[in-house]
C-alpha cells in the first residue's frame, strides 16, 4: 500500500462516490477480496475493512480482484487508450481524425470521443487545436518568425492561427523580455471578497493578477517597464476580473498578455481545458500538456502563472485529492473551487 495516498482524503472521496477521484487510486475491501473505483455505487464497507492502492496492478498484487460492478480495470484501460491517442497526435504532422484515432486504440469512435472528453475535459478535436497552438508557441520561442511558426504548427493559413491559436490564450505573440522594456503597464487595486487584488495590463491585455500585491511588486517584476496608475479603461477590465473571482467558472474571453517558456504556456493552455468545478492532479496536467513525466515542472509552471483565476491553476490538486498548495493561500483556492462547484450544480 502506498504511503503517498492521503487515507483521510481518499476515504472522504470514496464515501462521497467522487468520480473525480477515479483513476487516482483504487479501494480494496478485505471482507470481499475485491477492489473498486472510488465512485463505485455498491454499498460501502466499514472503514476498518478498507485499504487504498495507487492503481489496480498493486491491488491485484496484494491478492484482490476487480469489482464486476464498477469495473476499475476499465478506468485504467481507458486512460492508456487516451494516452496512446495523445501520443499519436503528438507524433503526427497533421492531426488524425476521430475515426482513425479510435481505431488505433481499439474503440468505437463515439465511445472514444466520450471517454477522451471525460479524461481530459476536452474533445479530441479541441485537443488537436491546443496542440497546434503549443507547437506555434514552441516555434516562436526557438526564434521562428510568426509566419514560420504558423505553418510549422500545421495551420493552413495565418487567419486560422489567429482564430484558433493565439486566441486560445488571448495573447498576441509578443515576448516579455528585458523586464518589460518598451512596454507601459497600468495597474489598479480592486476590492474582492478574497482580499485586495492587483490587476495590471498592457495595451494588449492583462499581464498580472495577484492578491496582496501592489505597484511595488509590479515594478520589481517588470523593472524596465513604464508603470502607471490605471484609468477608466483599466477600471472596466478590472471589474470583469473581480466578477471572475466572485463568480468563477463563467466563460470569459478577457484579453491576456502573458509569456512563458513553451512548456509553461502548454501547461497554462491545459489548465484552461479543465471544466469549472473539476480538478486534475499535477500528473494529469503534465499529461494534458503532452509531457506525462514532467510532473514537478507542471507544478512549477502553475506557480509561474501570472493571471490566476483567468488561467485557473486553482483547479489542480494533489494526486490523492488533497487541496495542495496555492500561491495566494489554500483557503482562497478552496473558496474558488467551492464557488465553481456551486455554479455547476
């Protein structure tokens, strides 16, 4: 049995039949000799008869067999299929269609479409669009021109990139280099129920959101930029950010001006595919970004997120379902998740 599992959180997820915990661990019942998914609808055993294992293989090695009602092995098999499909999309110059992807991993197209969306939060077509966007970002970071990046990423024309690529992060393909030299950043402090919040933006879009920060922190972050108090245009933008804090989970398309490494931008892109009110682990997030082994780096990319709430790093929790860390405090993170879940009900 793995010591990495928070048993209290795992039991709480099992007691609530939390589908979001499926795939994170399995529940083994000593009195029946079976293991189940956390969401299994069967009657719950007593707590002292339950053990938790990270995956079905470890439960089987301990002598348990799969539950015939919730079929926990199917969850693992589905995840392997989704991972295989993602690998195929990563390796292809142009994205395979749904039927080809489904056939390659041994599923019917309609069933695979449903399980892919359940596992990743987006459809295979949306994933393919995000992959193109990431490839364009990587090409830009390696010094390619915008036109070169567009075609190397697989877009058929610049208009397709600006419609489906740059727009996905809401940013123009401009670089944050030399501490913001040549850029004017306007700022304001907005009042929210979670405390005072700094909102800062360039002429292209929002570049920084932070609780408990002021213009001094902004100057330290962008030492070469011109920092100025915001005007009426920023006030209107800040009001929309406040609305996102008070009523998170709405489909906002606020303009952003953020820049990171290609991997950071892939992680930020993946964060925006997580449905409001749902969570993913850092391992899930790394897989969503096409780098399943880069779990620690995925956590660092979340920490480097300049615009929390709009790029929702609060939707990432520990593998055992525990709330985990957050740059602005675990309490704020929990409140944001609770508000999203309330809106989703």
